[in-house]
């Protein structure tokens, strides 16, 4: 308890807030386990029995949901997998009953997340993982995997789920890609984090368009310097690899965004 007019010690205040939060959470859990009218008076044995029944029901529901998730996670990809190239097709044309002729063939791609999960589940052989392309460039002096469009999404999105190991090609590639994005933003005098995104162009039905944007030097695709679209989600993804790049940048980035929004928007072409 702090005397009136005195400031609480930071440590004591923090523990007090944590204790209050824990108490509120306990009350929520109790209300879930046993819904008893406020005016009811039950013996301890009755409370324990009622709570036990409700806890058992919740455990049963949790197991049911877990089993459903496991069932949904098992995918039949035999119609997408080519045993000769050990690659997955981009898709299947249902109307024509044929595979798309293109394949996901790069390790530096968002599709590697699906590859990782399928190999881990034993649904495709390990040869698939080692058949993914590993063409290299150098970025900031570091060997870096090339992606198709040089976007943050291709490099970093899978790392939200996949493990990352220091001093490996993938970990070094992700860090080099973030460093290149930051450097490219500085070159342009813009916030960094260029990736696939919706952007200010509409079609005949006034629907905003979506496509990949990236950084030159990291991709096979050419002409990336012609369009610059910064996607905030892509900038946030970099926190997994370079959280120091965000320190002290908040106000600057907000000012840049405000100036950009204030500019007149060019008429869209359909």
C-alpha cells in the first residue's frame, strides 16, 4: 500500500498489476468451470464435483478440437507432386483436369512453409526439400538466396512458423534480405519493407489490385525499381531478425506516411 501522494515503486507496482491480472484470470476460469447462481450455497464436495464434471467436459472438447485440427492438417498432395522433378505444381486447373505447368522450385519462397510441413508429415519425400532451387547472389557481402520477386513475404513469412538456426544459409539469407530492404529504403528516402500487397490501382469494378513488389538485387524478376509499395506487415516481419532497426524510427515513419497520404493520388488505370 502506497501512502497518499507518493509514487509507488516500479517493482511493487508491477507485481501488484500482475497479481490483479492473475486474480481476474482465476475468476474467469472458475466461472467457466462452475456456473453457480450467486445465491446458492454449496458444500465443498458439491463444488468440487461440479467443477470436476465441467473440467472433464472442457477437456473432452479440447481433445475433439485437437483431433479435428490434426485431420485437417493431413493433405492429399499426390495430384500436385511430381515424382520426377520432386517439386509441387503451382496449382491444378479443375476445369481442364490438368496440372499447372509451373512449379514452386525456389527455397526462398513462401511455398517452402508448405514443403517443410509436408516433409515433416511424411507426405512427400525428403528429396523434395533438397530439390528446391538455391541460386545465390551476394547482398552486403553475404551469400543470399535469390527469390522470384525480392519481397519480404517470400523470405520472412515462413519463419513465423519454421525454426531458424544461426549460421545457416536460410538464417543468413533472411538477415541479409532485411539489411538490403533497409538500405534500399534509405537510398530512396522512404520507409522500408517492400513486399507483395494491395496498392492504389483499381480495375473496372473499382477493386484494388494486388501483386508482388520487391527490392532489386534479391530477385530473378526485373523492373522492380519501377514500382515502390511499402507494406507495413512486411516491415513488422523483420522484428524476427533485426528488432534494433525499429528503435527511434516510429515518429519518423509516421511523418513520412502522413506526407505520402497528403499527396494527391494519381488517377488509377483499369
